[in-house]
């Protein structure tokens, strides 16, 4: 692997050996849509139930049912869910 990061190289690199490791983040395959509140791959009645169960304020902004992350679980989140219903 060759390349330049940040600035033009002015001389050969020294100082020892190094290695660049690549791969995937552990758990990255578990990513699911923000609209999929229970992360089951579908946007459906189970997600609707989660929204209704969490309806109201979400002060810590860490509610899966707060689809637009505005601190409230409300009609906006419900509209997002319905618009993307699977
Ligand atoms: Ca779901
Ligand atoms: Ca919201």
C-alpha cells in the first residue's frame, strides 16, 4: 500500500516498521434503520407499538422511538413511520 496523507512526502519514511490493519467494526452488521425501532428489518406494527409506548418527551434523546431525534416521541415520528411502512 502506497500513498500520502496530509502533506507531500519529502523523503523516504523511516523509523521502523508499521502495519495498517483493515476490517470491519464488530457489530457493524447489526446496523438497522433508525426507523426500525426494534431492529428486526421491518418497519411495521411492532415499531408502531414502540412509538406509542414511548409517546411523549424523551429528555435524554436516547429513545429508539424518537425517529427524528428531536427529544419528543410524537406525531412527527408517527408520520415518519407510516411514510416508510414496510
Ligand atoms: Ca421493526
Ligand atoms: Ca421525534
